[in-house]
C-alpha cells in the first residue's frame, strides 16, 4: 500500500501543536496529521504546568511573547467560554517584599500598560491584605486579566475539533528520521512512515533534535529545567485566595516560587527551577546518560552555568531542603510553616539556550524549506497557544499557496 500524502504533518501533540492543527483545519480543507510520541496528548509541558492564563504583564513590549500572549489570553477566555471548559478570570497579586524590588514592580506596571493591560492597580501594604489577608509586602500590583484553566483539557478540546474536521492524530509514534524528497517530506516513526508536503515542528522538549534531524541548524540547544511543586494541606488552603507571585528576577525567564489556586481545586506552591538530567526528568533521580552527554558537549551549557551558577546553587538548595523552599514562600506568606505543605508534582521546562550561554527569552520560530520549527515556546505558550497556532497557520497557508491565505505573517514582520 502506498503511503498517503498529507498536506501538513505536525510533530508534537502538546497544546501548541494541537492549536496549530486546529487553526489550519478550521480555515482550510487540508489533509493533516499530528504525530505524538507518547500515548496521550499534552503529556509533557502542556499537562504539567500550573494552569495560569497569563495577562501579558511580564514581557518586553513589542516582543513576540507580548503580542501573542495578550492576543492569546483573550482568545483563550473566549474559547473556554464557547466550549464549556471550566476557567476563571480571578486576577493575581504581585508582591514586593523589599525596597530593591520597587523599581522592578514599577517596570512591570510600565510593561503591562505598554502591552495594553486594563485594570492594573498599585496596592499599599493595607490594600494587599484586602486581596490576600495572609500575604505581606511593602507594595503590590493587582493584575485583573489573569485567569486559571486546565490546559490538558484545552488541548483535548483542540484535538476533538481537529478530528471533527477530518484531521488525523497518531500517538505512540516516535519520530526517528526525516528525509526530504523533491515534492514531499518523509517522516519515519515507530508507528509507520508518514509523507507530507509541509512539516511543522512543535516538539517542545525535543524540538532542537527534530530540527537537526530535518537538516536544520537550530542555533540553540534545549536544556531541561525541572520545576518542583508543593501543595498546601487542605486545612491551610484558606491562606491563599487566588494567585500570589513575587517580583521576578529580570535576568531570568522564570517567575519565582508562587502560590496558584488550581481550577481542579487545591493550591500549588512553586515551582523552583533546577537542572534536569533527563529531558523527561520529572523526578530528581531521573537520569539519561545520553541526555547528560549531549548537554555536557554543548559549549552554551557551560557558559550558561558560569553566568548563573550562584542562582543555580540556590535552586538546588531549595530542591534538597524543604525548609529552604518554605523560607522562600514565607516572603509572601509569613504564617506558612513546613507542616502546611505536601509534596506535589513536577514539570520540565524546555528552555532554549544559545551558544553564548544566554537563555532565549522570546518565542523562537524559524523556517526552512517546507518546514516551520517552533524552537522556544515555554510559558506563556499555553496562554498564547491559539494566537501562536493562528500565526503559524497563516505562514504555512502562504507557503502552500492556499486560497485566502494572508499576504504576510506576524513572524515576518
């Protein structure tokens, strides 16, 4: 039997891959297949995050993150409403606990205003208590346009729409080879060979490897960071009403340990950010010698380590010692104690690192002949998934010459 030729093949069944698939099949009569190596969708970053719908506050005005997050946030709220997915627009509180954080809090407010956020409100110490009675700080910023949702459920809703439109989703299909031919791309998987006119790489933790497999130099390397969570004991959940965040360190794309009310119930505390020794390393003892060897052979990893080693030591200390983790959380809620926390889950962030050792801060999406590669899409990619998907769909439609395709894409601006 001959292999069917699909118009588009998407590698990766996370929220970005499924949002992109939905954006394509909902607008054009394409034959499309999504290839996922796990036995379920949203198996990694999309299903192991705190479920926050980010407002767009943190990101540099004009950056791809800022534009797609703000647009995607509103689209996510509308999508959840339309498809009866449980969500809540609860707002969040950012708390400054020292004088040195006040200029950073002002910069966050400036960025939020520049990014078009509505209802930002500076808070005094007394006003902080009106929102979160057990929190403390010398100043606060309340962000009304933040929400919570279950992104795994959103991913499954995208998948239902893709299937209804005739798209195919193939799980347990690990991609181990890609070969270009004159008029198509052959994708070799453990669940059969797939032939496609166009390929979209939404591989997350494996995105750089997939790019190299396709003959594309990604110009970066994915370095996995594990984020570990605690959960508040049920009898102490009253300490947190909604979301409480610290003022983040502007040198890093991480937001610091914080408190998050989950849409499914319960309160999470975390995450930290420790180096993982396996790209799917959700537990401290998960180690892949192949992953470690690849990481150690990358000059950018060692340059990153030299630049940020002090911060890394602090993150490891919080990982190994619960008391250190609690101390970081007590900056926000002083009344919290070690007995108030239970061990929670963990996630692995696919952080792109450049050869210089710099952490890639913005989304990184690059093109090659017949391909689009999403090489850096950590938080707020879930929030922005609908707008990321539409942006990639516009670009692909233009490249394939589909009727009604836009003449330009945000990625080309």
